[in-house]
């Protein structure tokens, strides 16, 4: 249906706004619009036509008699909107949870890389270095390295040797942390531990294995920098820790690897010097025993945080048995006090008898 209307000519910004601007007027003849036809067209379209002062036709919809004119309460409409929004948010949360569960169940076993890009919003832009640091059990690694560096300095080692000892232990502890996360990947994934990058798929096991081997290649020359015998002793300590991640860790003798690996640390310091031909002296037996006891205390302190998951998996190791009887809080307190006492005894005996014979 042809309909002719009079339209108000649009103007660009600033047009006709000056003091000398003239209002352009268009007659019906210029726009070729017949007022009679215009009114008829408007009526024929079922709309109410109103002509304003400048000749523009304003079309107003004619109300539908089938729809009653009801004034809704704005407050009621707002409440309904909020309820609808809550429902939508709940549905979205459920869908996201289902998608995340599906992704975790479908983690690939074929070695495909799982590391997201630095801009991946799902993982907060997780960078490779951050994921590697988190998988390394950084707190334990840094604490152990600082303690060994301090022990080396107190025992009279020069600054360069102290620095090498600190760096060597830091690399070794990092390797142990990475290996632990690789071994526990499926368990950590089953328990939904978000602080484990491998279990959550933020970094692949292949990437972590590669980093571990690179760190091992760095560890060997670092260890023997202070003597071949000393270096071999520290490498043996790391090897015992790696073995402890997979052997006898769920039973009563879970503490064996901690005791053995920590007992080798004073020997590493005692036999150390500078250069591959460095030859020190054997350590004092009392220091070895105290170091082994310190390792057991650290094992108990570390185990407290995983007692629930370990109990669900049917583990029967000593910290869990004591935790079930004493409670996790008491076990943590006793383990902390025990470890602190052993550390003090090491300092006292070290000052009394020294590190080496």
C-alpha cells in the first residue's frame, strides 16, 4: 500500500544552528504530498496521525482493545526480574559445573599439551613459570634451601660455597615437588585439589617431566661443585626422596624416606668444600640422628593437610593413625612443637660438637 508522508529533513551536526540560519520550508507541492491523501493513508493504516507545527506526521499506535490497559506495579516487576535473574544465574552455574566436570573427566592421556595460553580466561592467564612454581611445593623448597644455606654459613663455609649449597638444595627440592605432583596427579584430580596445576590440567605431565629432567641436568654439576663425594651424597638424598614418593608411602613406614633423605643432608655439608676434588670430614653421628628425626617431624607436619583425602583413599600411614586419635589440629600442634625442638637440638649440638668429626 502506497503511503505518502511528510518528513522533516534531517540536518547534520551544526547545520542551521547559527544566528543567520534560515528555516527551510517545504510546501506540499515541493514534497508532492496531498494533505487529504496523507490523512487518508494514516486512517487506512489503522493509526492515528497527528501533524506537528513543522508539518511532521507523528504516528501513534492505536491501542488494541483485546489487551486491557493494566498499570503494573514497578516494584512487583522489579522483584520478578530479580527472581528471573537468580534463576538464570543458578542455571548458568550448574551448566559451568557440568562442563568443568566433563573437562576433568576427559583429560587426555595421549600426551597432548594442556597448558593454556597466557590470556586464557579460564585459568586467569596462568603462565608456565607460575604453574611450575606452584607444582614445585615452593614453600617447602625455599624453606629447606634457606635452612641448608644458613647451616653452611654457620659451619664456616665461605660465601660462594654457601650460595652453591643453597641453590643446589633449592633445585633438588623443586625436583621432588614436581615428581610428587606427577605421581599424585590422579589422586589430586579425584579430590578436586585446585592448587595442583597438573591435576587441574593447567600444565601437562609431559611438560613437567621435561622441566624435571632439565632441572636434574642442572643439579648434577651444582652438587659436585662442592666436591664429588658431597655431591653424590646430596644426589642420593634426592633419589631417596623420589623413591619415597612411590614406595611405602601409604603404610606404617611412610616416614622412612624422610628420615633417610634428611640424614644425608649433614653428610653433604660435612664432606663439602670447593671444587670436584674437595674432601671434607665425616659428620658427627648425633647430627645425623637429629637430622633424621627432623625429617620425620617435617613429614608429619606435611601430612596433616592431606589426612582427609588420604583416609578416603584407604591409607594407613602413621600420621593418619595418630590424626584419627588426636585430631588434625592437635597433631599439627604436636608436630610443630616436635620439629621446633629437634631444630633447636641440632643448633645446640652443632655448636657443642660441631658438624664434622
